[in-house]
C-alpha cells in the first residue's frame, strides 16, 4: 500500500486577494499630504484632522493623482494605467478614493487572472 498526501484539486491559478486596505491607506495618506502641501503653498486653511481633510471640498487635480499612483504600484506589483484616474480630478480625497479603488481592483483582477 502506498501512502501519499492529498493535494487540493487543481482549478488553475488562485487569485490572490486584492490588498484593498494597503492600497486605500497608501492612497489616502498620499492624497492628504498632497492637499496639505498645496494648501500650504496657497495659504489655504485646512481642517486639522486627516479624517476632516479627506471629507473637505478641495479640488484634487487628476495630474496629482496620476503622480501618486506609483505608490500604489509598489503594493500591487505592476504599473497602473492612467485611465484609472478620472479626467478633471475630484472634489475631495474621499471622492477620489471611491472612484479609484474599484478601478485599481479591476486592474488587479485583470493582471492577476481573475474576472474583473
């Protein structure tokens, strides 16, 4: 009698879970810092807490967001297309995140072999 180990059935490649928390934390931090920098240059007062800054109505330029994508690329492991960023920018950090995260996750699933 031969003794062996049971292997799980092969169902092709297994999709690694999208690192949503890491992507969101990284994006949020970079976007808030970009707003703080811009407000400082323009002499604009921002709320004191990061939570309130993220909710504040403040134009987030799409070119700034594109430049921030490189931070996320180190997390997801591939270059993101600029198309995940909405042309014209966003009204706040929170609105940027609500549009960016699903787009980045879609790119993740395309790259990692899952269904978008």
